[in-house]
C-alpha cells in the first residue's frame, strides 16, 4: 500500500472506528451488556458483538506501586466506564492478576470485560496456567484468553500441534471457562499473519489479535499497515498496545500523550490498551477518551512526518528489534 493511500484509508477508517463499526458480522456468542459512561467511547470487538471501552486498562502496570493504590485505581477506572481490563499469567510473577482479582470483588467483576494471557504452548501447561489465572482473578470464567507472545515464526505450529495449547483453549471454551480466544505478539507483522493463516488451516477463527500500534509503527515493521487490514477483513478484533513504547516515544518529544492515544484510537481498532500505574496516568487515559475525535487527514500526515525519521531503525520500538521484551525467551519454561 502506498503511503498516500494508507493515509487516506486511516481517515476513512477513523469514522468507522469511532462508531464501533469494525467488521460487523453476526455475533459468535450471546453478548453481555455492561453499564456505559457518556464520557467513554465504546466499540464492537471484532465479530463477537461485545461492546468494550475504546481505551482499556493495561495489566502489567498495576503490579507496580502499592496494592492499595492499584486496587483503588482499577475500581475508579471501572466506575469511569473503562470496561476492558487486560492482564497476563506472567505479569509481575502473578502479582497483577492477584491485585486485579481483589479489585474485582464487590460486584466489579460484572462491570468489566476481563482478559488475561497464557504462555504455554502445550495443552497440559496451558490448562495449569488457566487454572492459576482463574484462581488469582477470583472468577470462574474469563471473557477472553489470549495465547501470549507469539514472537517466533514457529510458535503458531507449536500452538496448533496435537497436544498443543489450542486444544486446551478450545476445550476450555466448550466448558464455559473461556468465552473468546485470541493471541498477542509484538515482534513482526509476518508472524501475526502466519498465526492467522495457521489458524485458518486448522479451521479456527481467532476472536482477537493484540499488537503494537503507535506513531512509530506506521513506518517500521508496521502492524497497522500489514495486520490491521487483514484482521478487519476477517472480523478479528484488534487490540492495540504499546502506544508509548514504555515511555520511549514520549521521551522523543514527537507528540504529547493525549495526541498519541488519539492517533491509535483513530485507527480501526477495538481497544487501545494503555498502562496506568498512578492516578494521573488514569486521568490521562480518561481525558483522551472524553476528548476523542477522529484525527483529520492533515493531522495524521503532520504527525507521521514528525515520527518518520525517528522510526526508521526501530530503536524506539525495542520490543520489535531486541529480545528485551520477550518474557518467554528469558523464561523458556513458561512455554512448557
């Protein structure tokens, strides 16, 4: 796709995204209705029919700071209309899930669409991680579970192999422990596309795919160029992450955080997941939600022109160019 055509597609897609019209097809499950806030935009999650907040709470950061502050932050987020909650079996050695489980007591579980991620590529390992996550999160079911860190070209085959994680995930869905199944990755668009292709070969359709989406990604190993259109066409809900690349893009002084969140929200994604470990970070996310209007073509062109040179070699997106963010590389036993 040529750059001018890409910019044009962003402008057109932003209207659809703001209305939640991402690949609207027949819902695959009976959906759950949750309370919504007039200060939060909501979108449809792929073809599931589920309505979720356009900004989601990232689970990794809630493992930082004190437990008391983290619980208060999560409950305030839910009370403010943020319904999409992200987590992972491996965040903070389980601390993030444990804190979220405590925050979701007293009726808060019913307010949110709860997602976590698993690392194991084997059915036995996957089941153990799922049961651990359910216990930590103090729930008997998860709205969404994603195969985490699909970052190697051979990962899709391992997941779909006989006795692999996908067998366990499908069984858990049939048993009512999981409502939807997705996958995540941050390394290379070609790996995401291979995961989708591998699923299709096995007659499986992913409900979601999580990937880096930010103003640098538009120029380097671009998920928004290569993967988002495929997901939209197939009705796979796009979960955007790493808007700030763990602060690296903010430090580059290309744009302010609200503008960067608005850029990601302008794309045809279901949710922009962002980390928030303090109340000011939560306020920032809520402000971005309340003030969101799809960016114009002129605004997009100007912003991407500022980020182009800095993005060229991927040094601000180290999750793509180094193993620094590959938890399953540092801890291969997680895959067992």
